[in-house]
């Protein structure tokens, strides 16, 4: 009996131990399942945590295996304000995908740049980048280019909803595929100082105002009073050329790796702006003068500047807000003394504004969460999200009358301004080159030299400046090719 009882107790102990072990395994499995984040069907995620390292081997960022890594660039609002990142991106992802783990990192946060991806072998799952300039310079250079066409077709994503001019840039830079989806446009608008206009009883700018009319206003509004010199008009010549309203690109449409600037169309574009800086006293310096000195009647600048000038505190560091408040109090550019309008157009009846200064979403080829990333892109391009972001002061690439009318509605500091100017008109559409002609997609030529070197500094005529830059940049491209470079 004793022996039998011992055997029974031993059996019970074994059963109890096995039960406890099984229970522990179930608990561990359940805990792991509860902690795992949502990812889209078809994605496996990463097998282990990912770490982004510095050059000296320090860990800059650690990511969980199922965590979506989102990397944003070239957007001052995201750079300066983590609250803005959450308001303009993060909240929409959380609401739509509550179980998704994701990390929003902006360029140079914690010292993280593209070179750190190469060092670590860890790349983002989504990159928000300048499509025009950086599809080649950054995305292709770091091996992050991935054709989104299969995902677009799989999910039936309608590219026709996207701004035509933005898609033209994507298609040209992608050289045969679709490497990115246009997301937001930091477009250019005309700022004007009512106080200076009122000094000369000059009518304010209006939608559809031509450059000829702007020039006449600039002549009247360039004058001296006491010891203050007022300038009539400032427009950055580099952006004016690069984003020109004829949709011209500085490259041949039929031959690869060739700059073409010596054409009647380019000469007309250059001449159009040169005359403004021939007005005595209206010397090109910087569009900053409009905001810092308060002595400029009109200037063309971008939407990010609008949010800064309006002192939208959530989008700026606290110290910057106090600095700008002090400047505006000193130069008189306080609320009610300035407004906005669309940029001038080339001819009467035209509604074409600049080519879009546009950021797009890329999914790097190294990502193991491509399906998840694309679902995030689709949601961020929905009418609902594009409307919400427009209400919060950011222009998107989906333009409906309802979205356009909603711009700035959530920003008290923007109320009273002519906000219809932001979505007014259509962006200039550039030609899409054949893939064989577009080649690697982009040469970062020194187009700035046309105005700021040869015309404004050296006194060249427009056609001479264009011919010289064309000649010099074609030589530079051939030198780059001989060195094995692609941009």
C-alpha cells in the first residue's frame, strides 16, 4: 500500500508539473500574441529586432520585428515639431490601424541619416521624400527604389485621383515604373503687405493677376520714404526657373544626359522675371526680407512660410514663436496688415501655377512590411485624410472642391486670410520622358547660375546666360559619367 501510494503521488506530481509547464507555455504564447502588432496579410515582418547604428557602432534606434519604420525628410514642420508629426501623420495611422506598431523618425533625429541605413543594413519601410530631386539622388543612390506597380494593381489604387502634375514628375523620375505616390505639395503663393499698398493707394493682388500687372505694381511700390527703401516685388529666381509655369524641364526630351536651355521658351521665362530686378531699388536679396524687415510689397514664397508667418504655434518651437512675434511687432507685419493671393500667371486667363514642390511616399525594396506600408499610403491618400490635413494647413495631392474649401479651417491663426489662394489654379505639368531618355532620372545641375551668377551678378543677357549654363552643365554631366556617377 505504501509503495502504491508513493507511485500515485509521484504520478500526480508528474501530471501537476506537466500541467504547470503547459499552462506556462500557453500563458507565454498568449502574452506574445497580445504584444504582437498588426501587420497586413502577406507580410511576415522581421525575424528579430532591428537596430540602426551610428558610424562608431552606437545604437541610435531599436525597432521591434513587427514595427513599421517611417522616415520623413525635407519638411520643416516635421523637423521642428513632433506634435505636428503626430497631428499630420501619426493620428491618422493610429485611428485606422489601432494595432499597428510604428515609429515616426525625421531626417537627422538622433543623428539618423540615409548613410546609417547602409551602415546598419536596416532600412525604413516608408520614406517621405522630395520626388523631383531625390528619387535619384537619395532613393536610387541608397538602393531603396522599388516599383509600386504590383501593389497599385493588387489593391486597385486609383492614380487618377492624384494631382496630374505630381504624377508626371513621379512617372518621369521613375523611368518606367511607379517608384512613389505623391502625398503633399509645399506650393508657392504670393504674400503682400497691405500697408505698403495703401501708401500708394494701389489695388491689392487678385487671383489671375498676370506678371505684366505685377510688374506695373512693382514699379509703383518700389520707392523711398524717409530713410526706408521699399521694394515692390521679390521672387526667388531659382525656384521660379526650376518650377516654371510652362512646365519646362532643363533636359532634352529625345536624348539622354543632355541639358537643353537655349530655346525661345526658356528665354521668355527668364526675361519675364529679369525685368523686375531691373527696377531701380528692387534689388534681389532674399524673400526673407518680406517677413524680417517688412519693407517688401509682394513676395512669392511657400506654404510652410505661411504657417510660420501666421505663428501657428503647434508647428514651431516655442523660442521661434517668440522671436517672430518680436520681429513682426517691430516691422509692423502683424495680423491684418498682410494677406495672400495666388502667384501671378503668364498671360491673362491662365490658371497655371508652379510645377508642384512635392513630397511622395516611397517603399524601400529592403522592407519586409511592404503590404502594410502600402495600406498606410492608401489611407493617407484617402479623401478623409487629405481633407483633415488640408484643414490643418497642409496642401495635399488630392484636390476636390470640398478639400480646397476646407484649407486652414482648423487653424485659428489663418482665419481672415484669403485661404482660397492655396488651392487656386492648376500646377504646371512637365513632359514625361521615355525611360531610355530619362535614364537614371535626374542630374542635379546648377540651374541657379542662370540668374544668380550670370544675370544678376555678371550682367549677362538672358540668352547668353542660358547658353553658358547649358554648355557648362553638359560638360559637367559628361565628367560625372566618366567618374561613374549618376547624379
